[in-house]
C-alpha cells in the first residue's frame, strides 16, 4: 500500500494524527516559551481534553453525513460553484470554494453569538479562563452537532467535492489551534499577517470577557471578513482578560461536569 492510498483510505485517522501533532507541539512550545508550570498547565489541559470524549463521536458521525451531502451535490452538479466563471479550472475551483466556505464559517460564528439558544452552547468554549491550545477542543457536543449541521448546509449550497473539504479541514485545523495559543506574534509581523489571516493576537481579542470585544474578530482562517463587515477590533495583551463576564466562577469553569451543564442552566445574557 502506497502512502497516498493509505492517506486516501484513512482520512479520519490522518486528520486526527495531524491534529494531535500540532496541538502537542504548540502545547510544549507554550510551556517552554511562556515559562508556564507544566503541572498546572496539565490540570487545565486535562479538563479541556475531556471534551474530545463527548464531541468526537458526534463529529465523526456528522462528518460522514457531510461527505454524503458532498457526494450527492456533485453527482447532481448542484451548488453555487457550478455558476462561477472558470470554475472548471482547478485553481479557481479550490480557491473560490475555500474562500466561500471561510465566509460561511464567519456567518456561522456570528449566528452562534447572536441567538441565545445557540450562545448557551458556544459559551462553553468562551468560558475558559486560561485560553491556550487546549481551548481549541473545548467544545460542547451540542455545538459540535450544530456546527457540523451548518457545514452540511454550506456544502449543499456551495457544492464542493470531498477533496476541498479535506484541504479546508487541514488548513482550518492548523489555523484554529494556532489562533488559540498563548504565543503571540510580534506586532510588526502581526500587522502584516493579520491583514489576511487570523493570528493569536487577533483571536485572543475575541476571548476577552466583556463586550464589545466578545462580539469581535469572528474570523475562522481569514481575517478579511471582520474588516469587511466592521467586526474587527484590537486589544493589547495586558488588557485582555479571558472568559465571559457572566460565567467567571472557577468552580464552574474548571470542572468538566459543571461546564457540560452550563447550556441547560438559566442564561444571563452577556
């Protein structure tokens, strides 16, 4: 069996290994370069990693449905991509779909903040009082279901083939994990990279505990949507406080069972 055929037949396993390598590398880098105490950091990470046990089964099941939708739309030549000029060109096809799907992720993220029922689930991710790479996996299984349901909708509307989804997932995985790291880019580099891509400096603003910053910097991979739609903001590192002002109790945010129950409790709107 060739490497290419192994990757093609084991996409879920390959993506999982890729995810683990990136998050482990950046986690160790955070310990080394921020002088974090590994013991204390592991206690925080252990709580967030427990979300994999609840979200991963939902993710794997729902992704299989996403792929079925992708197969159907391509079999029936359905989707917006089929109406774009020069879409037969592979470069136009892949780049256009990547950008369009990133816009859809921006829209999804805004929706999760604006509707109370959905915010209850997304709140779990925002409630982390110490944002680092492990925060990436801090997702309530309810949000996993909603997120992948929206992904099915985007695939149905746009019409990408499965390889577009694989490419998108590969880039998105790296971007999302890197955006949550405590390691920030130097200001000069951030100003250049951040013109197009989401950086840790940009995404940390989104995790600030108070409005209006909680409702800023929604971008997934590209930061252009926040600039285009007026949701971009900057905040200095020393002024950034992680969490959500309605859920700042460590007794809740540091215990897995308590966090899982948050969406089913009475909501105090941020």
